[in-house]
C-alpha cells in the first residue's frame, strides 16, 4: 500500500446526499479512506440507506480494498438520532438511565445494532459515557445516562455489549469526559479544571469499566484539561499526554482511537482543521474525522502524508494504526454483508416498536406527587414551544407539535397553542387569557432553565389556580424551577414515542415508572 493510501486509511469523511457522490468516490479511489460518516443529510428510506451503503462498499471493492469500509453514524438515540422514517424510535441515554435497569440499555443497544447492521452500517458512534454532573451543560445533558459515574458505567457497558452482540462496532465518547462543561465544543473550546484524582473518581470511571469490558473504539473530546495537558488551551484530541499517555499507556486501551469532527470550532478556530489532523495523529489517534468539506478532507490527508515524509509522524505509527483499524473491520464487516441491498423485515417492525415502547413507559418520570388526572369531559389547553435544538449535533426532524397529535388520540377536547420564540413576550398575556376558558392546562417546557420567559409563563399559569401539568420534554432540570404544579413529568426527549406515552399517562392509561438519574437541587 502506498504511503498516501496508508495515510488515507486514517481518515473518516462525510459527504452530502443520499447517493454516492463524486467527492466520496474520489476519496475512496484516490486516497483509500478508512471510514465514512453518515448524517441526516445522507438518510432516506431504509431501502435508500441500504442502496447507499452497498454502493459505497462496491466502490471500495472496485478501488482494491482488502477489507470493507467502516461506515459509521451517530445513532445515540433520543435527541441524537440519524435514522429516519421506517426505523424504530429507540430511547436515548438519560431515559434509559431513568429506568434504573441496565438490561434496558442492553435491549436498546442490541436493537439499535440490529437495525444499523440491517442497513449496512457497521459502526455506531455510541454510547456516550460522559457523566452529566453539570446542569448547565449545553451539549451533553440528556445524551448522558446520568450523574452517577457507576450507574453511567453500568448502563454504558450494557449498551455497548448489546450493540456488539448485533455485530456493530461501538465508540465510547467523549474521552476523557465532556459531562462537566458549560460550553459546546462545536462553538468554542471548553475547559475542565478538575485535578487527576477527581477525574479518576468521576469522569474516567465509565471509560475504565467499558475498556475492561472490551471497548472497540474511543472518541476524543475537544476539551482542554489543564491537569492532564501542560500546553495551554490544547484540547484532549491534540494532547499526547492524554491520548497516548493516559488512554493508551495508563488505561491500557488497545482498540481504535478516533477524533470527534475536526471542523468543530474548538479545533477549526484554534489550530485549524488541517493542522489539527496532523497534531491529532502525532498525539496518537488512529482516525481523524472531517465530516463536511471535501477540500479540507484532501488537504488533511496530504498534510498527514507530508508529516510522515518529514519525519514528524513515524510511518511505523501509521502502520500500527492501519493494523488496528483493519483488525476491527475484519471483526465487524464482511464483503458478503457489505454488498447486500436487502432490508430485513425486522427494521422498523411492530415487534421492535412495542419492545421499545415498554422501555419508554419504564423511563418517563413523574416528579413529586401525582396530582389530578385529566377527566373525560375536561377542556384541555396544551401549550408547547416551537422546536429548539440545544446543540448542533441534535437531529432536526423531531417536532414538538407531535404532542398535540398524540393528545388528541387520548382526549377529545384539546386546544393547542404553539409558542414562537420571537413572539413569546407578546404571547404571555394571550395564553393567560385563554387559560381561563379551560379546565386543565398542559404546558411543555424545552430548556426552560435557559429561558426566563418560559419560566415566567409557567409560573403565571400555575398562579391562575387551574391544574397545570408541566412536561419537561428535554432537560429534566427545568422542573427545579417550579412549585405548585398539578403534575411534573420528564420525557428527556421529544420523540414521537415519548409523546405517545406521556399523552397516555396524562389520562392515566399508563403509569410512569422512571426515577430521575440526575439531581434537581
């Protein structure tokens, strides 16, 4: 294998469209990239996904690959879910944590892996093993199983094992921990200032346990840890003391290390994407991920090749990375599977949907006392915010209006009102006037902990004296703001199945069994 192709194997690249693009063909044929990442922009029907993945593998075979491509995706479930219609909606990490039963994480992981594998996707960029102990974390939050390191470790190990049992490679992220940040690394460089003792007691606990249980890959965090890296504002992704010293040598991880996307601002606005890729390999990573721009993908490969030729990166290190990558490919992929375009019947099946719905019922959480139930004759006012996404990584296809559709399936007298962010102040009085004409009010909150106007709206509705049910449809921390509500419920995500279950619970057709995996005070 030529040096250019060996270095190309260290690249995970993304592309636009639901068919094989000319750019991705070039990266496969001219550079022999090792992995491809799919986003929502690449996802059509299950049949289209299968045609795309088999088409990518066909190009790899034509290009002379000895083993198939790794095709990866962020299918964390919950708020970060790439697969679309025709596949099963599976609960995200914090809802699984709220079930207090790691077997549910195992079931969700196995079903996730089974559907991914059925569509030709052999690598999942999950589970998230970050311990979310910062209520103000803008990027992890409900993507985490919770705030207790040992519970997160157990849930993550089971989720990982479930996916592996279905023949899908897994990824622990974001090393050495992204849970205690208040900055989104898509937008800036977060800093975690804890000392090494604290990191070993909290952030590293799930990583250590899952590594011991046979982790396949670990994704680095674009987060600066002063206790681990002496060079100021150097994120973990670019830190040899963290990637090689801590992860490889101290924790003994022998699998594949990948970066998060190198086009994120924490890298791009610092060292820059291309030079960042070079420095990440120097730090000891095996895979660099450039998710979007073709020019940057090519430039990064050529810059890494030049660094090898100049002696800045040893060719032996590249060979070792290629060997690690190809060992995992052989474990999780075969040409026979890779070239299949047949979508198995179980993808998006009723059996899968029913199995996951049971987990939703066990995870959705009622906080405090169970108040007055909506009665058959009640006039119900449902107030909900327009869609809002807390971070760039979230799936954009979910709709808060779905709750109105689900409420009307269980109750015949429902009026709904959507709150528009740009008109929220003006709508406060309108909602208050409307509420007088209804017997029961249901109000959804979406990150109210970050939006004072949402908080004031809910408080004014509670003060009206009508029974008010608050449903926190993303951050459970919203409920720490309120007292005096009739009922307070956490769904942790605004997926269709979560809304279906919470609507049924509001009329007491189901009982919520979850327990908060984070503290509200």
